[in-house]
């Protein structure tokens, strides 16, 4: 978006007849894009700067504009090493690590696997594809509530299996402070893996059949075919999928709330939950802002080098 | 997430701005009383105001809970567009008053005699810097036991008078195969129960020192340690699936007879009423054992904003109607709480309500009316939430011993102060 609006309006000297009208035609896309560009500048980047500013104040219930130093960051830094008993911040960031890694890794693996299976020219693909894709159409709240009931030992899976006679079955992760974050992974993976599958499937369909045939003639096994040819060719899809999943992971707030209400003793918190709690419930806006800034820095630290390394190789 | 919030806030303020031009015969009210019983209770107030010619306009809030309403309020106030009044809790009123956006109802208060009729403990939150800034609507108290009478009769129990009695009663229930204690494992419910445990273990003086004055020595005392031990004892009587359960589901367990007792504020009575249960015959309300004579309260208030002069008449009418005896009685009968003024006749209330009114009066006179720390009436939100964290981590095992809990409590409260 920024390239469109910031690049200058080029005159077209090779066509001296260029009238006002053609100027207008040139400028029209920029004029149309300008409002949304301005809105993005103010409401995204402007407020990012505002948040950074607030994190250095002593804002409590309301924003205060007097810079008072980095106490908010010092408190967060102190909490980072409060492991026993775990501070809410420590819980949030370790959960982010567990959730982020498992969510992205399992979604990618499962999505690729399903896409490869669906790509075998099987019958009924037209029916199967939307079935896998459909969960993505649900909001996190719906996913969270549905899985909350399904995983609740007194209502869902465990209760049902007990009624069917398998009374030794035991699955209470959602009530267990040490495992509750994994139930968030389960629900998240269920929702997103179908979408990732669709992305990979589109990628697979885009691969030239001639390459595959050539490899088969050369005597490559199916495993080698995928390992050496297909998966490397899907690299751009991995990039897109990774970015989609990474931002979904960082902003998952509603899933935690709907699924676990924060978990036993706050054990399912993610940094976004921490940020909301401190800013709006505890009236510690400075601490909330500082945690938001750290979230932003984390995602920048992960995404920017990755984007850089991926995009730099393009004009080879 | 942050972006969403900020944009949402901006949109909300935009909406608030659009709603600006209003006529003076109207009361703009921000509240989150939308469930059946609460909405019905509020209709009484709407009717009273309509009789005086004031129209009622709800300020719409997306989402049910108080959090969403408070976020919307923040945006409205930041945009300089004040509602006539907003439902508010405890320290929020004082925060807004300190920010200089609250109105002044002192004149009305004098005329109506609120100084004498509203308990002094409540005035701490409705009066700021000598000025009345809010009209209290009700008083909830949290140190209640809600007991299923049929289950109590079946196990041959009687009203527990001390904490040890209570534990013995829970043992009886356990032996009879019912869930002894219905608890929802969310931090505010655990902390609300702990409020009562501390009052019972340490007595009124101790509760006040520790949870209202935040006195360091009391917070790290052996009595506090004993309180955590008592809490741990109670937690052994809950069912394994308690974690994350909503409070009304826990109440439903008592109503259905799956569980014997719940420790909860008097809003639980609304659930019993909705299930057509009668106090005394179907269920019993006792004070938490060892807390008789004291009341731990929280209260809903209507914070009154500094509106332009042409809207002040409507605001005064709203405040007067809110604290009128007839509304206080009618509203609180439905809501399950007790009136915020001590001179309202208790004729329309049920047995539990009558007891609540008498207890509040006695506690007010005896100086044993204390703000609930868990409900945000003992200390500012930062401290209250730090407290809830510690209690919840103790209940769920992140904090393993009462020694550690006391250390953590002092640390968390100091850090949040």
C-alpha cells in the first residue's frame, strides 16, 4: 500500500498529447487509495507510536503524557524471571512459545499432509475440501466454546466414553494447569489446518506435471519426489502459510478466553491476554502498553529476517 | 489485537460523538444489566422516570460483561461525550472523579438526606472530595452460604456456626456421596470465597487491617497463613471438574441437589428465585460460619457525570429516583441485593433479604461493614487483581504452600500498590 501512495505521479513525456484526463486516470488509483492509506497511517502506525509513548509514562486508568521512565519495562523484566511460582508474564510468554511453535508446526505439517493426500486425484475431493476448510469460517469464539464443551470431562468426550462403558478413560487437560495450553493448540490447529491445506493444495496444483514425470522417468520414488522436488517448489507457500499462522498465533486472545477463561490460576494466558488484563482490568495502562510493545518487537524480530531472507532471493 | 482495540475505541468514540445532540428530557444510561432479572429490575426505574416525563436511553454496549462497558465508557469520556450516568463499581468511580469528569450532586444529597441514610462505608465510594458523585443502587454482600435444604436434611446437618463445624458438615456430605462444596474455579470466585475465609479466620479487625488498609504486618501474619490453610481445606471438598466453571453453574449444582453448599454473594439468590425455589423451604441462606455480625459488601453505583447544564435536571431526577425508598425496595427485591440506604422498610423482601437488611444495618452501626477485596471494594483494581492471582494460583497448585502464598501475596500487593 505504501508504494502506491508514496510513489510520485509520473508525467508521461513520450506522449505529448497527455491531457488532464489521462493525468486524472493516472492519479485515480492513488486518490481512491488515499483515505484507506491515511486511516492505516493513523490508526495502525500512529497508535503503535502512541502505545510506545504510553509505555514510558505512568499511565494507570487513563493515559498520562508525562514521561516517567522505563519502570513498566523493569517490572516486566523482573517478572520474566519469576518462575516459581510463575508470574503471569512468565506464564504468558512461555505459553506463547509453546503455543506458537506447536500451532505453526502442526498446522504446516498437517496441512501439507492433507493436501498431498487430497492431491492424489481421489474421488469426492470436491466434497472433502470444503469439509476441511470449513472450520476457518468460524470465529475463534465459536471454536473455543465448542471445544470447551467437547473437552470438558463432565460434559464432552470423557463423559461420553464413560457412558459407553470405557470408564478408565481419562482426559482432563482443559482442567489441568500444566496441560491447558495444549488444548488451545488442539482447538487452534483444528481451525486453521484446513485453510493451510487449501493453500498447499493450490501450490501443488501449480507445479508443472512435466517435472514430476521427468523425475519418475529418472526413477525417483514417491518419497524422493516429494522430498526433493515438490516440497522445495512449495517454498513460497510455506512463507505465506507461516506468516498467516504466525500472526494468528500472536493475536489469539479470544480463543484462550472462550476455551479456558484464562485457565486454572491464569495458566493459559498468552501475552495478548496479559496486555488486555493489565490495560483494561487492572488499570495499569503503562504495563499493558509495554507488554504490547514487546509483543510487537517479538513478531518484528521473527518476521522481518524471515521476509528479508525469502524476498531477497527472488530476483535471482 | 492492540490494533483492533484501538480502532474499536476510535469507532466507539465516533459513535458516541454522533449521539451528541440530545434533548434535555432524556436520561442517557450506560449499564450492563441485560439479563432477564436485572433488566426487569431496571424497568422499575425507567417507569419511575417516565412518570416525571424523562425518557430513558440506553447507551448501547457490545458484549455482555462489565469490561466491555467500561472500555466503551473510557472511549466516551475520552471523547468528551459523557452519558448522564453509568453503572460503575467501587474504585472506578473514584478514578473518574480524580480525573475531574464527575458531576456534583451534593445539593440533592442534602435535600434527600443521603448522608444519614447511606452507610458510611458506601459513601467512601460515592463521595469524592466532599462531593456526591454517585448514587449507590444496592448493597451486595458476599459472606453467604447457600445450602440445599433437602440435602442438608438428608445428611442430618445443622447450621454451621464455626469453621470447624463447617468442615464437619462438609465431611458429612462427602460421606453421603454428594459434592460437598460447589465452586467455580475462576479467580474472582475463589477470591470471593477467600474473603469470607479470612474474615472467619482472623475476625473483623484483622480483615479490615489486611484487606482494606493493606497493612503489611497483617498480610504476612500467621493468621493469614492459617487462612490459606483453611482455604486449602475447603478446596479438598470440591469436585474435580470445578476449574473454569461459571458461578451460576455452581449455583445450579446446589439448586439441583448435586452439591450441598456454595459460598457466593447474594446475587446467587437470583438463580434460586429463577428456579422457583423458596428460601427456608427449598434453600437456606446462612452467613459464612464465623462471620455473623459482619458484612463484606460490594455495591453497584450509578456514577453521575459532569453533563452540560441543560442535562442536569434529568440527572438530578435520575439520582433522586435511584435513591428513593420505593425504587430501592422494588429493585432490590428483584435483584437479590439489599437497599443502599438503611431506612427502607423490609416488608416486601423474602427471609434472606430481611436478614440481609438487618445484618447491613447492624454492621453499619457496629463498624463491621467492610469492602470486599475480591469484588474491588477493598483496594484499587491493580491490587485486587494481584490478590486474585495469588489466591487462584494457590487453589490450582502453582503456589504450593501457605508460607509461599503469604510471601507471594505481600510481594504482589506491594508491587501493585
